């Protein structure tokens, strides 16, 4: 089955029962030859196309399969995000990238966190992106990556009106657990007015202190 037939089948399926076998079939075994890599790319593109499906169960299944495949999907996901104006489709991609936590998605996730969007749906996407930054920075030893993610998360902690974004930033900074992240949490507590977010900041600092001891 080639890329074109994958895409047509996904787009023409009207029910989850019809689409699910295609989504499952599209999850490839990762190969090493150039020909197999081309087939893998076609299968990944099929899963990305399924993120457009009208039924949430199909979209959810495609998200799960892409996350399982991990880093091999990241470049194609970023390209699909850049090529689309569909915010719902882009939100699904951000969800996948945040869960994978690959450093190649660092710039895109940071861009999404820093985008000022008023509607609630896109606010949720910013929070997911913030958690993705935390995963990337807490699973690497690259100081440049850590510092870049950390600066964006500190901005998200101290600046936006979106309490949910501040909450997500606090959790991510706890995961990063650098002295600068701790200092930012301490600063944020002093100015935080939302009791839920403030409590989460206190928990982050107390758990960090307990882990250190």
C-alpha cells in the first residue's frame, strides 16, 4: 500500500470501524534501508492524515500510534504543522510532539507557548506545549536545550494571564529542577494570585527539596 492509497483510504472512511484498521496497519516497523525508510515515511504520513478524521476515536488512535513510533515521526509532524492552517489539526500534532519529547520539536513547542491566543482551545494547546518543553529539558544533558526551554517556561510562569499555562510551566520547571528553575518558582509564589496555581508551586518546591534531601 503506497502513500497515496493510504491517504485516500483514511480520508474516505466515514466511520471509526472502517478507519481503525488503516490506522493500525499504518504503524510501521522501523527499517534501515532507504526503500524501507520511504515506506515508513508513507505510513507515518497516513497516521498524520488520520488526525484530520472527523471522528475523535480515529484521531485519538492516530495520536497514540504516532507517540509509540516516537522520534522517527517528528520531522514529518513539524512539516505537517507548518503546512496547515487548521488549528484543530495543529493541536493534535502538538499533543504528539509534547508526548514524544524530542529536542527537534523544541523551537515549535516554544513558539506555541509564546503565542498569545484568546480562545480556550488554543490555550489548552499552549499548556500541552509547555509540558512538552519540560519533558525535553528534563531528559537531556544538553545545557543549551535546557536553558532555552527553561527561559520560555519561566516567561510562561511569570507573565501570561492564563492560569493553566502558569500551572503547566510550574510542573515543567519542577521536572527540570535547576537552581534557576527553583528561583523562578520562588519568585512566582510571591506574585501568584490564583490559589490552585500557587498551591502547585508550593508542591513543586517542597517535592524538589525532598528529592534533594
